[in-house]
């Protein structure tokens, strides 16, 4: 009788944790409009709304496409048309995305234990802790907060500014 009671209690505890514990999605893609493609190592395919992404996945928007990548259910990377990015690191301490072409608008809230987000272009690395910013191939626009930028091997801090900073001529 005691063993049956213990089994019933364990089943109730297991059911409780199964119902109340939600799995945090590490990376998810929202297709907002137009043509968006994903390469998960097997070539480019048409992206599906709310598809889960993994380390190394590449995402690109065509001329008519717009999409958002949601990292740990709180970091939002909005991809403008004709943009290509790759998920370089999903470590919660320091998320990294490589931006090959185009523009992204990045909203970083610092929730769920994620400490930093870096967006790397061929010329620049922008790293933030709690801010929003746009990354182009040669410019960074800070929406709020501050962004640490490394370009041509040199570091600088950018703060909220009314116009983009052209990094192609920065030293």
C-alpha cells in the first residue's frame, strides 16, 4: 500500500513539473512577409514561420522579404530585405550573429540571463548589453543605450545618436 502511494505521489509531481515547466526556444524565425530562405546545412529552402533555428543556420531575405529571429524568447533581430545572417554562437553568455549582407535592427533586452549580443559584419563587430541598434555593412545606428564597436582592429563606444555613424572611414 505504501509503495502504491509513493508511486501516485511521484506521478503527481512529475505531471505538475511537466505542465508548469515550459521549454525556452533558443532560436526561432518569424517570417513577416515575402520570400525568406534558410540553409540548415543542406542547401537553401523556403523558410516556415515559427521554425526553430540552430547553431550554424543561415537565414536570408529576398528583395520582398522581411523576417525576425527571436533568441531565447527575448532578443529580436529584424532582417530587412536583401539581408543574410548566420547564427554563429548560441551561448547564453554571449550570443553571436554574422551578418553577411543587408541591414538588421537589433533589440537586446538582457532578459533570461543572456549577457551580450554581438553582430559581426565583414568590417565591424557591434557588441551590446541592453540596447537597440541597427547594423548595416558600413554603419551602426544606436536607438538607445550604448554599443561597443570594433572596426579595423580598434574599439569605440557609440551612444544614442540621431544619425548613422559611417564606419567605413572611422579609425
